[in-house]
């Protein structure tokens, strides 16, 4: 660790851009990465290798990152103004703030990503990884800045996070299994999303996702999905809806959803168009407990 500290000191004192390369593993024993300071990315917008990260942690086992409240500042405001990928569909030439790829039996504790140029954190191809006390902070106008994206990973636990961003607070991609999202405060943002799915060939199913004890506020969506659903329960959801349709469940015409349950829902809407309603398409949920608004009283239509 003394050698790494010496290299870091040299890089920090260099007048121009510096790069520190950590060689490939595997390491012979558990590694803990302690942070005592913050990191700030260049503010300039420059194309990078697609899907690359500003800070990458790759192919590590028994790894612990103790951030101690460290902030990874992507300085993304210039990138948001230049980012037209909503029109072009090409935005992956901007860097993701922090990438965790190929981690096994690892913990990420006490870090915050702020003002990322693209996604804040990507968790990909990981197994048995826990993220605790995570912060995501960016304004609503920061387009395509998903807070924490998880994909092709098994046994990820996201326990305790405060997420403010311009896109999904948590997005769950294909191949995700046995995921727990707990005590996450989301907003502003787009909510907690399963997807996008079905966009690329050979995508793997999403199984065993649990979202519990989360607070979602000032968001455009809650927990949406427009792919085939089975064995899904929405339970103990309370709050207010910005739109009259407080509950919208849309399933595929060719493969309707199966075994979807709603239990103890209480969502109200106070707008001039009247009280909240529930809308469904190509599905018939199992209902138990309180149901406000009544479920599936209207036919749901695609769209926001």
C-alpha cells in the first residue's frame, strides 16, 4: 500500500493529466481500498471508448472499497448540454462515473457520485456484491444519468442509498438475479426501473428482484416495466400520484402477464381531472387488502 500511496502522491502533484494503472489480478488475498479524499474528473467533454468508465474496478475478488464519504465528481454539466443521444440514440461515448465489473464477494461502502457525464454507477458481471450507504447527486436536467445500473449480476444487495438524478434512480438490466434494493430514497429522477429489456438479442431473464422499504418522491415513474411479467407482487405502496392514472400495468398482447398481485395499495391524486384511477392491459392481477384507486378500471395505453 505504501507503493500505491507514493504513486498516487506523484500523480496528484503532476501539473497535467495523470494515469495510474493497477495491474490485473487475481490478488493473493483480500484487498481493502480506503479513501480519504474526493476525486474530480475533467470538465471537458471528449469522446471515450464506448461504455468506458472514468473510474473502473474490474475483476476483483474479496474486495472492499471504503469510501468514508468520498465524492466522485464527474463535472458533467457541459456534457448534459452537448448530449443529444435522446435524438441520436448514441450517448455511450461519454464516460460512466464509476464501473464495478467482474467483482466477487465484495463490498462498496460510503461513496457518492455527483454530476456524472453519463450513468453514475454500473454494476456488471458481479456476484455476491453489497453496496451500502451510496449517494447519487445530480440535477433533473442531467439526461441519461442513471444512478445505479445493475446487469448480468447475481446476488447484488443495494442497502441504503439517496439518489437524486435526471434518469432512473436504479435501473435493472438483463441477467440480473437475486437482487435486493432496500432503504433507497429516490427523487428527483425517473424511479426504479426494470429495463430497458428486449432491445438486444440474447438477453437473459431478470429473476428474484426485491424492492422494499424505499421512498420514491418527485419522480416521473415509480416501479415500471413493459415486458412479460410473472410472479410479481406490488405490496404496501402508499403515496401520491402526479397523474390521474396512479397505477398502470401493461403487458404484451402475445404473452400476457401471469401471477401478478396487488396488495394494500393507497395512491391518491389531487389534480383538477379528478381522483386517481387504475389502468391495465392484457393482464388481470390478484387483489388483496386495501386498493386505492380500484385496480384496472380503465384500459391502459402505452406512453408515459
